[in-house]
C-alpha cells in the first residue's frame, strides 16, 4: 500500500471531537493560562498513533468560588466561541460541577482536567491513543511523579484509597484521577442518572467494562491557594466510602448471622450444662439463654435491615440496572486506522 493510499484512507476516518470540561472554583489566576494552552487544539491534530482529533468546546463549570473566576470566564467566552460557561446556582463541589459540564457537552469524548494548571493539555493525544488501543471507555492519567500537594496530603490520599479499596471490593480506587478521558455518550449518561452525593468515578465504573491508564507528568499548581480544606477533603473521602459499595453493610449482615448461630449454640450449651449439673449457679442458665438468643436475634435482624438498606442506597445513588449504548464499532472506538486493520488481518 502506497503512502498516498494510506493517507487517503486515514482521511476517510472521522475526526474525534473532544469536549474539555473544567470545574472552576478558584480559577481567577490560572484559567487564562490553561485556556491559552488548550487553544492550539481547536485546530485538527494527529496523535502519535495517527488518530485525528480536535477540541470543539471547553466547558467551564463555575462552582461559585470565593474569587473573581466568573469575570474571567465571561472574558474568555467573549474572546472565543469555543468557550462555553456552565453556571451553577451555588457551590455544589468539584464532582457535581464536572457532571454538570459533562451533561452540557456534545463531543465524541469528554476530557476533564483541573483548573490549577497541573494537567497538561498536550497529553490529550496520549489519552486518546490509549483509549483506542485498549478499547477503553474511560482512560485515567497515571502520574509518573508525586502530586504537588505535599507529603502529608499525598500520604493521606494513598491511605484513604487503600481503605476504600478494601471496602469497595471490585473497583480499583487507586486508578481514579481528575484528569480523565471518557466516551461522550457514557459521560452524558452518567451525568443524567447519578444521584446527589455520588462519587463520579464510582458512577463511571458502574457502566464501563474497561478502564485504562496513561502515563503523564503532573505540573506544579498555579499561584493560588488550594480550594480543599481539611473538612472538604474528609467530606470527599467519606463520599467515596459511601458510594464505593455496600461491603460494609454486608459485613454487618454476616456478623448478624454469625452471632445468631453462636447465640443459639451457647443457649443450647447453657441448657445442657444446667441439666447435667455442670452449671450450678441459680438463674445463670436462663440469663445466658436470654442474652444469647436476644443478641443473636438483634444482630440477625440488623443484618437483614442492612441488606435492604444496601439495595436502597444503590437506588438512591442512581445506579442503573443497565445502560444502552451504540455498537462500539460504530462509535469513536470503531474509528480504527488502516494500520490497525492490517494488524488484525496478519
């Protein structure tokens, strides 16, 4: 196959459109620099693997922060029709703002990044190549260096994710990052059904069967204070715990069953001991029988309630029974290059 033919075949593959979503809380000092870095990608680009892509819109989801970010957003929107403000009525938090931006997007892919400048837009091409090669609906950035937050915060983050990994069971929480590339229809569907307080990445894991990671290097944050207080970080962690699964509730259910059996067994032991004379203290047998059976019944009942509560929690979070999507080969993941076809046929 000649290079001219290959180029013609590549040109027939549709261009991947990318919507960039940036939740904005304290972006007064950093937004203009970030948008200037994204601007070159408003023109069609090619990834290292040869996939064509273009950033068609940048959605700035304003989360009512304490600075003058709103004025900066208005100014940026006036300068470029690619910039689309998404105005939230009050402060809802980073994940809610990100979901609002996703719901307002229209691209084949949704890229989410922070406002503080630590995420380099140049890695969009690598994220897309990773998604296409792994056939993944979600690609997370995998930092090759430590996050620029300080030792204590980084250590606390790793420890918190390890705890949630144990509680959550199936999800690999350690892969979650705010710099991510998501299939557009998947991101918009998640934004439609996710309930209040849901952790965005857990919601994505409910409907996505394949997750990939792409190595990137984090940059220093811009010249601005962190938008996360200790209280905010603890709230963030607790939301992750609550939405990561119902393993904790199921542990209560198993504990109730275990104590129920132990209570019956110990009651039988106390009665038999009283009959054969091994226990002589007056009233001890009846007291132990009541305590054992009562404790077992209470914990068993709590276990049953925990199972029902787990089901209710899943429904309250908006966890869907299923998600209908397009044929993968007819969507963005189906836009293989001629070289990919050659590899499959060989």
